[in-house]
DNA sequence: CTATATGGGAATGCGACGGC
DNA sequence: GCCGTCGCATTCCCATATAG
């Protein structure tokens, strides 16, 4: 590689000098903590927040240790504003500025640097994928203080660090605000659902007249309830066909059109899987209870579902929201030793109050509108996150 | 002695599949 | 169609070995 001046692609115009190559280890002091003997419960009845690798950026924790626990173990105190780095487990490579005064365990590395810590934080965020890829090999890879200290980076003057940190912090702040907005909308929806289903809010028809009282009826009256199945996995000809085939873990959003795996007509015939029309409520009833989505195309499911093909006296979108609101009714009925499951029979016996189909339609439209607002907020949030990611790529070397 | 690395294992979550 | 057994994968925490 030819000798070129080390500068980032995107830079504030008042800076022109080259960035200098350093090792992270040169930038400050490093220490990680420890875990007080977990068999001694007394040690965990104190008031010092105990920060594990999953909690480095949180403003609250679940565990609190005592002074004795702190002194009798390798646990170390950190302060609000300290730069914390997660070394082990699924959170490896996460980095955050501590929002707590507390003690850290051995999975957390505290970095006290004389450089700008927000600059360093964002540099670590930018390089997380690369760090994990390089150092987290094998089943249970862990990072270590040594690995972090040996990372090489390019770093500008304090002034330029500050400028970059301020700018990125602004973007972070925006992301926080958007996250908050999304959270508020989600809370609002929760409140509205509560009021709608408890009939504190009632809709009127287009002529301003009241709709009839709600009817108490069982789920069985809402439509056909249809189970699913799994074709033999050893027979290749049953798989990778034209029929979308869902498993409970895939049910994450309101509308589902494409599944991870698909089955063939042959597979459909030779198994308990059933064809479900577009608009079917895909309801999980095994392992994960009462997760629900609306199919946007013809599909099938495995045996972890009891799907509802809603009839014409009811509105599928309304039933979708009704089930979300009444999730507890399902969870309560679930039984099983290894994992919970609700049988078709039990589902058919669940009762609830349902308005006439016209009012169902109005309620569904109303809630769908709120959902759209929530999705919009989410999408702006995602765009802003992507924007930050782009900045990270360009503003660092 | 302290700091760090590392393997074990609990907790959790789930899928495949066969018996009834 | 329902239900239970077996076992796999993931995640996280902990105890202990080892290095410094």
C-alpha cells in the first residue's frame, strides 16, 4: 500500500492534519470486575447496582450487591459516564457510557481514557462487526481486555475528536427522541386498546346511531379453527415447494406473507399441514402461545398453530386485535410438561364479547391507523439509525 | 496475590417425531 | 389431532485453572 495521509472520508473542513496510529491500550486505564460468591444470597441484598454485560447502557439493573460483596470479590466500582465494554456472551462487543454508579462483573471492561470517550465509544461501535468477526471464533468465544487493548486505531487531535463526538451525539440524541416517540405511540395504542375492548370508547354508525350491544360468544363461533403439521423432513420432495409454511418463531409482525421454509403439494398431502386462505389468523398455540399474524397469501403451518379462518359475521382484523388484547386467556389455558400448549378444544372454549361486524370493522380500522403511525415512527427511527451507521463508516478511518 | 482465560453448565427456547 | 419425550442450540453466568 502506498504511503498516503491518514484521513477519514468525511471531515469537518477546519481540520486537515493526518490522524495518528495508536493502540487502544495506549489510551487509558482498563479494568474489569468480578462476581461475588453467588451461593451467599446475603451479598446480593445491598444497594450497589450490579452491572452485568447485558446492562452496561441501562439506567436500571436487577441485582444489587452489598459493600461486603464488593470488598470480598473482584467486583469493581464504576461511575456514571465511564465507558463500559461487554466482553462475554451474546452482548460481546456492545459498548456504552454508564448511566449508573455501580459495580461491574468480569464480563464488563471499564475503559478510563484521557481521550474523548464518546469518540472512542463510536469508534468501538463502528468496529464491532470487525472485532467480533476477528476475535469471536468457535462456539463460545469471549473477548478480553488484552484483545481490546491490542486493537489498532487512528485518532485525531482532541479538538477534532470533540467535534466528531458532539456531532454523533446529536444524532444519538435524535435516535433517542425517535425511540421515545415510538414508545409513546406504543403506549398510546395500549391505552386505546384497553378502552376500546372494555367498551369505554364506543363507535357509532354512519348515521350517528349506537351499535347493538356486544355478544358473548366462543372463539369457535368466529370461524373455522385449523391445525397444521410437518411433512417428513427426510423426504426432499415434500419441501421447497410453492406453499409458504410457517413455524411459531416466525410470527413477529401483523402481516405475514413469506415463510422461511416452504412445502410442496406432495408434502401437503402426506402430512397434517393444511392450506389456509389469505387473511387467515395464524395463531401460535405451542411453545410460544398466542402470537398472531394475518396471512397475506395462501399458506400452511406446522403443528404449533391453531389458525382461525374468520367467517363473514366477523372481521379478521378485529379478531386479530381482540386476541392480542386477550392474550392472557390463552396463556392461562396452556399446559404441558416440557412446553406449554393449548389444544383446539380449549381454544374453542374461550369466550369473549364481540360487537357486530360493522362495529368490528370500525374498531379494526381505527387500530390499524394507529399501527400505521407506529410503523411510520419505527421506519423513521430505522432510517436515522442507518444514517448514523453511514456516518460511522465515513467519519472514522 | 490478582487478573484473565476457559470450560462447564443452568436456564431458556424450541423442533422433530412417534405413540395414542 | 393431541400430547409427551428426547434432544439440540443459544445465551449467560459461574467456578476454577492458569498466567503474570
